[in-house]
C-alpha cells in the first residue's frame, strides 16, 4: 500500500514522528524451505497475531515460501517496528520464522531485468 502512495518509502521510515499507516501489506519469506503458504495463515510478531497471509506461493529463487500479508499493527509501522520484532507464521499448526519486508524480496532494485 505504501508503495502506491510514494515511489520510495525508505526515507519516511527514518522519521519516528511520522505516522505512515496502521495497516500495511508486507512481503513475507519463510526461512524454512519445507512449508508452503496458501492463504489465511496467521502472522505473529513477538507472539501476538498481527495479520494473515493474503496470497502465498513458493519462491524457488529465494528458497522458501513467499506471501503477502496485511498487518494491522495498532501502532505506527516504521523501520524499528519491522526490524525490532520476532516474526513467525503458523502453517498447519506449527510456527516458522519469517522475514518481512516493505521491498520486493527478490531483486528489489530491478538489477536483474534484461531486455
């Protein structure tokens, strides 16, 4: 969502006094290569449910399941919020650590695009 509002959200993430938005779509990468994301899996930050997977698949170039999650933080979402928490996803009754990002997980600067 933030990417729709501004081309590069990174400068905004350094201003703690700026409230970005309270609900944000994040990219998710499951660090374990075995489980697969579909949709509806719950995302946890520091053991508290904050959202769910809206779309999931497998990222072969990334070596794990990938998805989009809508996070309802209840507080401002900034770089500290994203990096400061322990993020997990519950898949089939088990929790797995995940990496969350505002940027695309694969080639965020489009350096691999060939014409």
